[in-house]
C-alpha cells in the first residue's frame, strides 16, 4: 500500500503519539504515515487536499475530469519510509497530468494521533510537503476543499516557491468563520451530526450538509437523487468505517485554530501564482461571505467563482468545477497576467479594512460611514458565536448524561422476600 512517512523533523518537532488502537499497523514510533494514491503520469503535478472527515476518494469526480478515469496507478514502488531524498521524476517531458490525493491524518488509512495538539493546519501542511518530497515533486498545482483549502492556504504561505496555482473550494478563514449558517435547519443538522453513531445516521445527515436541497430532490428516474446518494453514502461509510473520535476532534481542532495572518496572505498574494476561490452559494457549512472576503484579500491574483450548489460543490456541480480548475492550470502554464485573470473589482482608495465591511472615510473632509452593513456583519459574528456555544453545550450535556449511570440497588436487608 502507498504510504509516506512524515518524520518528526517535518512536524515542527511535534512528538507524535501512537494511536491507542494497536491493531492499526499504519502507526509506528518514527513518525506519521500518510496514505495516498496517484493517478496518471505527466509533467503537470496536481496535489488534492480533502476536508474534514473526508478521504482521498472524495476527489473522484475531479480526478476523473482531469484524467478520464479515477483508477489509481498500480505502481506502488514509492511506498514505505521517505528518507527525504526525492525520487527523480522520469516523466519531465511530454504532456499529461499526474494527480495525487491522500487521506489527512486522523482519517481513512492515515495515522490517527490521539492528541488534539497534533492536528493543526500547519502540521497538516507539513504532511503535504513531506508527501511532495516523497513523490519527488518540486512544484505542484494545489487544490483544497473546506479544511483542505485551509491546509492549502497554509501550505502556500509556507512554501510559495513550490506552488504553481491554488484552488480553494468552499473555504473559510477558520475559527468562528467555521460556524455554519445560523438557522433552525442548520441547528438541527448540527445536532443530528453529533448524535450520528451508525453509517445510516451519518449518511442521512451528510447529505443535508453536503448538497443543496434542490439538488437532492431532483428525480433521477423513479427515485430522487437523495435516495440514490443515500445508498452510496451508506456503502462508502460502511466500507471505510466511521471516523474515530480522536480523528474527528483533532481535525475539528485544526479548523478551529486555523488563521491566516496578514503576512501569510501577502506571501500568497505576491508569490506570482494564480488563485481560484470556488464556492457554492447554498453552502450552509462554509459561508460564502468569508470566501469572498478571502478572495478580495488576495486581489489581484484571485478569481471568485460562485456556483449554484452546496458545501460539496465539487460533486454537485462537477462539470463547472472541473472546467474552473482546468482553466486555472492552463492560465498558469501560459503565465497570464493577474489583472487579466481576476474578476474582482479593483480596490478603491479611501476604503479602510476589508471592502466587505462597507466602512468608508470621506477623504475630502468629514466622515461618511455606512454603519448599518457593518453593524449587521458584527451581529452575524455574535450570532455565530452564540450558535457555537449552543452546540458545545449540547455536546457537553450529552456526554454528561451518558456518564451518569443509574445506581444499582441491592436487596433490602430488612425484607424477608428480597424485594427491592
């Protein structure tokens, strides 16, 4: 099986612990093993980074779109311990694309550390760097979805010289920006997600978090798309198994602690590669507001692409997403000027802070502040914070109730018949 071992020197000296599951042979004392698959051959390299609770297989529609098939390469000669001597690339001439998709730590067949502190987007970006070294890739187009897009951002800021282009699908800036859209439907979905213990329960809630309702209710023959996808999800989750609590809580910690500093944003913006921010308008998990704001911060190298879809827009609008990433690859190969690439309006002088806050200073004297949109944006953040507290309180209460086992009362000593 193809694995890349991430040694401790590539984890900021993080002392990785063994998973408590001693039957998991992907763990050892030397470091973290990352499971990956490669597809196709060619000089154009594409690294795909999946999101929270996803496996490499979630990139199937994009792999098939780029390669014509999602069948992985049978050659596994690169598996085993990576000694940091990059394997020479024998196919540096001619056309073609080679794609690599992998399971993030904490999910699928990759290593599952038991400490939350061993899950950050920086540590997980180091996993991706180690994998690129293992494959002998000097540079690559990097595409990430959701948490994977956060990891991709961190990766691009850490080694901008190794990035050919960057595609960020359904991304946010981490922290409170990870809280979903605040309404009763989303609250219900969040509670169902936390309570899901079986593949069937998890599949049902995943459909509502991944796709727009309109898409799920479309009829495909005698069945709705929801019914068809439900069977596929149950089968997939049953095959890979439910994500462990360590992995889920760890990856959630990576999302919660993720943050891109101004310096990191500037490193990406000035590195010379193009960026596509792709997002579903009906995403209830990663709100499009934050994706737009990130795209604006990356102006002029970024292009904002909004599609009619949900959180898993790469599956719901496969053709449009595939076209967008292929356009990004082609534009990067011909070194198109960023000003010709971006579809975002130019930043205007006299604006302070992110443009989306709509706070403007009248430079000719006095102030002219459009305060209502600003107040609404602050209120939205407060409500998201409140929603987070509700979800955390629910989870804490559920664990507390579970821990309160009923006291077993024995027979009364004063009773002759042993009644309770």
